[in-house]
């Protein structure tokens, strides 16, 4: 039963990888056709690159590293801020910036929790 579930997970990861690569090249094609490269397009391509990195990491270790989804979330929130309409409520910008700050802080805490300077969580090693 475990091997069947593992095989389903690996097939799903391959589907995510193929879909991400297709989306990446479609984004390049769109930029080529419109002859416009915006910051939002570049951030979207960074999201695709991070998803590909997440798939690679999962394929190698058979576990999802927590850092990848957090970096993807930060990039997605930054892209959302850039795409936000200038006439929208300014408090949304504050909330989004606060969300980026919280996710960034979580990323730093996770990244340095096994640091010799912090001396926290030395026995857990598979979350990173």
C-alpha cells in the first residue's frame, strides 16, 4: 500500500513539473509576442523556477522542504502587490506587506533554528 501511494505521489510530482515547465515556456512566448517584459512577468517566472526547485528537492529527498513554499509565497505576494490596481484600498498594501514580513520572519526562523548561535531544535533535521 505504501509503495502505491509513493508511486501516486511521484506521478503527481511529474505532472506538476511538466505543467510548470509548460507554463514557464508559455510565459516566455507571451513576452516574445507582446514584446513587453514587465516586473510581474519576471516574478511569475521566478515562481515557476521555485516550483521546479521544489519538485527537484522533493524528487531527491522524498520530502518537501519548508523553505521552498515560503519563498514561493513571498514572491507571489510581491507579484500581487505589483499587479494591484492603483485605485484599490491602500490598507490592502499594508496587509500584504505585513504578510510578506511575517512569512520572511518565519523563513529566517526556520533557516537558522539549528544555528549554533541560537541553539534551538538540534535533534530535528528533516524539515529543512
